[in-house]
């Protein structure tokens, strides 16, 4: 009878050890990608490749973006792009035409 009790306790300790051991090596959730949002200031297509034509904003929901698909209103880039100079470099290295910038815009607006 005593040996059955010992085996039961040993099994319980082993099960508890397995639970703790497996939870210690549980994979964490992947890092969530962070972005920086920029509002395009001019109301013409010419100039969308210039980072100096954008103002950094906190969130992509920006008033005045009618989603007319004519020119960008808000673009989203990697969080490491935090200055107009860095944005200018990124835009000129990543895109060759202004139309490509319009395609990646989070929101668009009508050209005036």
C-alpha cells in the first residue's frame, strides 16, 4: 500500500515538473511590427517622392482623407523612419514613380 502511495506521489511530482518545464520554454508571441505615419501636404501628384512634402502624424486616421485614389493622403513606413530626411531617402530608394507611392498609401485624397 505504501509503495502505491509513493508511485502516485512520484507520478504527481513528474507531471508537475513536466508542466513547469514545458511552460518555461513556451514561445513568446512574435514582435508586433510598428509603423510611422506621414501625411502628404500638397494637393498635387507632383512631389509624392519628396519626404519634405510630408508631416509626421500619430495615427493613420486623418481628417481630409476622402480615399479618392488620386494622390496619397497618409503613408505608412517603418518606425525607424522618423525624420523628413529619412523619409526622403526611403521614398527615393524604394520607389521610382509617384504612382507607386499612391499605391502604398493608407489613405488617399483628391487632387485639386
